[in-house]
């Protein structure tokens, strides 16, 4: 799985998709923690 194969379009978009996925995961974690805190005061 070499990144060279997906150049030039896919390779440039990969970090953006990775950042979006990480942002979604952190947002979901924050939401879960908030809900958990509300349920268990």
C-alpha cells in the first residue's frame, strides 16, 4: 500500500480525510463523556 500510487489527487486528500476522521472520533468521545457525566452525576 504505497501512497505513491494514489498521487496526485488521492494522496493530497488523504491527510484531510484522516484529520476529519480523527475530529469525528474526538467529537464522539466528548459527546459520550458528556452524556455519561449527565447520567452519572
